[in-house]
C-alpha cells in the first residue's frame, strides 16, 4: 500500500546524527540554584509583600458583585409535641 522512498533514520539518535549546533545541556546543580535563591531572598520577599499589598488594596477598592442572604422559615403548626408534655403530670 504505502512504501517509503528512502530508508527511515534510526529511532535513537547517536552522536553522528546530531545537528552541527547541538550542545548537550549540563546537569542541574541544586546547590548553585539554592545559592542563587538565597542571595536574592530580599528581592523575593519584597516582591511578595508588594504583590500581597496590591491584592489586598484591590479587594478593598473593587465593589462586591454578588451578595447572598438566607432565611429559614419554620411553621410552628407542624411541630407536634408528645401527649405527656402538655398536661404537666408525670405518669408512673
């Protein structure tokens, strides 16, 4: 039915199949990453405080769009007391 006109390249690319500009990525150094985050802790903390302040200010300024109220109505005619409660006497 379908025939390929040329042989297909292998699924796993070896060193010979890499492009001319391909450079493998170095591994992630977590100690260096934590060091960068630790050195920038002041900027990170200030950015977080500014963002939280802006969010709080927006909540105070923006009006509410929806409010909800609830009422529970109980009909006292449907409440049925037991027969012994109304007469004030105890039966033994």
